[in-house]
C-alpha cells in the first residue's frame, strides 16, 4: 500500500476558495480548546485517556513522512507532530502550525506564517528553515509529487525566520487543503535513525513507544492553546471487535473507528457513547476505464451504476449507519452538487445499455475485494447478487491486503476501494481522477474533466468556481470509473466520562487535544 494512499484515507481535506485567499488567523475552534462543553460543563484538567486504534505489528512505523498503514501509528504521529493546517468546522481548513496563509494574485505563490511561540518539545523555537527542510523531505519521498502536487522541492524556501514560501508550477486556489494531513514538521537535519526520539511541536510529547502501543504526555508549551489531559495511552488492536470488547470491558476509554457491528451492541449500554460522523467513509467500486478493460465503454459503467440497489446496500452492508450516495466523491463538501438527480436502480435501462455496448454477458467477471475494513467484502458480495438480476455474472475474489495494494490497486479492472476523505470534491479530483493523478484508480483520462478541474483550481472568483465545480461533478456522475453507492458513518465508541471528542470526519477525528475527562 502506498504512503499517500493510507494517509489520504485518514485525511479530511478540502476548503472553499473564499477561505483560501484571506489570511486565516486565530479564533478557529481547532486552535486550542473551547471554554466549555455542552454535554459535560466546564472542562477539567488531568487524567489519562486510554485510546484503542487499529493496526498490525508488521506495519508499525515511526516516520512522519513514511508509510502509515496503521491508524494507531497515525494517531500517535498526529498528536506529537503538527501539520501546517488541520480540518476545521467553521472553515474546512483551520490553522495549526501555520497561523495564517495568503497567496499571490496569480495563485501560484503561497506564504505560510508560523504560529507565534511555536517550539519543539525540547524547547527549541520552530523556524521557517525547519518547515522548509520538513516539506522538502516530504516532497522527496516516493509519493511526494502527489502529496505536494505542482510544488518542486527547490521552490520551497524561507522568508525570514517565520514565513515559508511555496511556488507552484500552476495556479492553484485550493493549495492549502493539501497541507492538512501529511505536512508534519520535524527539526531540520533530523536523521532517520533518530525518528524514535525526534521532538515534535504537537499538543503531546512521546514518553514511550513499544510494539505499536504508546504513552503521550501533555505538552504545556503547545502553541495551540490549553491541553486538558495529563496523558493519552494508545493501544493497538488488530480487529474492531477486539477493540470494542476492550471498551465494553472498561480496559480503554475510546474505541476509534469501531464500526457498525460494535455500535449496535453499544447502543443498548447507557454507559457508552456512540459518536456517528456522517460522510466519513466511501467504499466505491472501481471500474477501469482504459482501453482493453471490459468497462472501457461509458455505457457499461453507467449500466453498472444502474444495477445497484443503493438503499439495500446501505441497509444491509452498513446496518443503516450510512446514507445513499450518487457516484460523486466528496459528499461532505459544502459545494456538493445536490441538484444533480439521484441515480436509482433501473434494470431495464441497464440491460439496454449493455446490449448497446456489446457487453459479453456469457463471461464471468471477477470483482476483487479485501477485508481491510468492516463491510467492504460484504458490499462486493451483495453487489454481485444484485448484478445477477441484470444477467451479469460476477465472482467475488477476496485478496489479502498486502497483495491487493501491490497487485490490484490502480491496475485492476474491477475492484473495491475505500476512502475517508470526503469533505472535498476537488480533493478527490486532484488525487484520483485527473489524468495525471498519482492515485488514478480507474485509469481515467478525460479531457473535459481535466479542463473543468483546471478551471476550479485556477480561479478565485466564487461564481466561476461554482460553475466549474458543478461541471466537474456532472462529468464525474456521467462517465467516471466510480460506482459510489453509499457513505458509511464513522463510528467511535467512548466511555461516558469522555468529553468534547472531535466530531469531524477523516483526519479531524485524531485531534484529541480538546478532550477532557468528567
């Protein structure tokens, strides 16, 4: 599995152009903690939050710019190291290590000003040189071009001691959204051999890390505001079931991303909170669009999208913990095109489209899936059963996770995938659908889509952006390689004493600095 793939799964990435062009300063709820919590009253200091997160011992990493295949690793890194920006509620992108940002008139040059008072855990002030070094290190990773698209390492420079300048190869009004999930900042010159003890700038300091488990203690000098907890202890679990059982037994206080099955059990318990995050996880079916694929003809792809019974998928696969989707990724985007009519099941039209396309119904087509997340393999099986009613024979092939990401992802003709970054249509366009995208899962090359994308990111005018974004979504709806049947709710389970848990999807849910214990 690629570095960016897993990090993007975690990320909650997106921002409107109006918020990008103004310098963003304090006051956003992500900087520091609110003064009170509606459910539990005034925050109190102290206590240790015991968190369960998913991971495997074979995939543990300590590199902030490396492959984070484990949610447990990413949680630890996100609390120890700051990114330039983070997801917000009032605006999709909020300050973190960067206090503000602004662009040039041509939308190619972006300047990020470092938060005043930001220091590393060893007391060393954070300088622009530290940030430049970190971003250049990130850019020079194997997937660096996808993580900082349009930015060459040589075009990342310092201006004084507190400002970082990034110059893009092309106009990009959406650039700050790309700094939300992987721009972890380390001290300049940190050696790979020292990553285990490298100081960060985040709200918590690493006390120890062993076998995927970790203990973090409060950073009283954090630039972002008050941190209430004394410590956070992270325990890695290999399955959601084991993690949920630990919560129900009182061994942990928070089960992160526990899933619908655990939620059904927990909802009968008055001592357990069930937190649902809408638009948290997409599990689309990918149809390869390149020539030679059985799905190269847009009529075949449309037929597949007409075959699926979306209501049944949400009810059976997600146990009702989700919503019907409309084949457009980025469902949580404030600019999501809700006026595009909802596609519904139409077997007669699907059969006609397949006939018109000359689709071979005598063959059996393999749909490759994994059991990486709860419900993914079930979605493939249910879809195969539904497609049989249109005369399409599908064999579901379950592949081991490592083999899938190495052999099937981005090259297979027909497979399931999953994403947790659903608050920006443009994010998905840039990462998975423009022809040059580093994660172009369907091998899609559509000149009209590429042109619409360039219009969106190349303008700061709200009206022009809105028009181009609607065009972008219409093209995706009509002929992309995605069948997005529904959106799964993200589900966290927590003990009743845990207060002020983050409600944002994706990367937003690892922002635990505002949590306190009642």
